[in-house]
C-alpha cells in the first residue's frame, strides 16, 4: 500500500536503460488491471529508441521529458464504443497499475495524456505508425529518477459524502 503514497510524477531521469525484463513486468502489471466485461481493449507499444523518444517529446507542450526518458509505454485502444464504452476507464486503470509497478521497482514515471487531444495523439500515431482505427490513450514516460519527491497529501475530507450527497 505504501507504493500508492510514494508514487509521484517523475520528469527527470538518469542516463540509464531499463531492462527488457522490467519493461515487460510493467506491461504485465498494466494488463492485471480490472476491465469492464473483461474486454481489455488495449495494446501497448514499448519504445526505447532514443531517436523515437526524441520525436515523441516534440508532440506537445507537456511531454518534453521524453527526450531524457529511458523508455516510454504507449497505451493504444481500438476505442470502439460499441464494443466497450468503458475503454477509457479500462485504459486509465492500466496506466495507474503501470505507474504503481514502476514506483515499486524504483523506476520514475509520468502519465502523459493523449486522448482526447486528437491533434497531439495524431502526431504520436504518425511517429509510431499506429493504424488509423486506434486511438492513443496515453504515453507513460519512464526512467530512473534523479529527483526525490516527497509524497503528496491528497486527502480532502470535504470531498467525501457519507450515505447520501
Ligand atoms: C489524465 C492525465 C494526464 C496527464 N498528462 C500529463 C502530461 O501530459 N504531462 C505531464 O507532465 N504530466 C501529466 N500528468 C501528470 C499530472 O500532472 C500529475 O499526476 C499531477 O500534477 C499530480 O502530481 P503527482 O503525479 O506527482 O502526484 C497527467 C495526469 C493524468 C491523470
């Protein structure tokens, strides 16, 4: 449980690779997330090529850290609302699982939003040659962090209602 409280967005990384085993472990943790009707409407692209990471870092205002990242995991979905209208919720659960597994493995991570920013995600699609029928849900930037961040205090009792609103 401590991992939940330790997780922070990390955007500065050492120049150190993440092993394939650990990257696979992260994706495995992602796939362990709950999924509505167990549809699991997602696939993954693991990127470690510096040239591609550099290109991805230029797709938007808030993803510059990819330039220094050891890897990125891009979560894509066929995003077919008829098949499952819960695809975004499913993908969100996947992303959080990966962030928590990364924290547990002492790998820094940051969630980079893609969908519904179509302009940005189209650039990602082009760089990664993702077929048109897919949507890019999110990119996770990964690397061994160079910053120690204190846990956030995100507990807001005023947001909680008991029994009824
Ligand atoms: C849907 C979503 C999209 C996000 N997109 C970005 C992003 O594009 N770039 C970024 O640096 N951080 C992004 N974040 C990370 C948030 O900025 C971060 O979680 C928030 O500031 C709280 O900080 P913490 O993660 O360290 O607790 C995103 C988070 C979520 C949940």
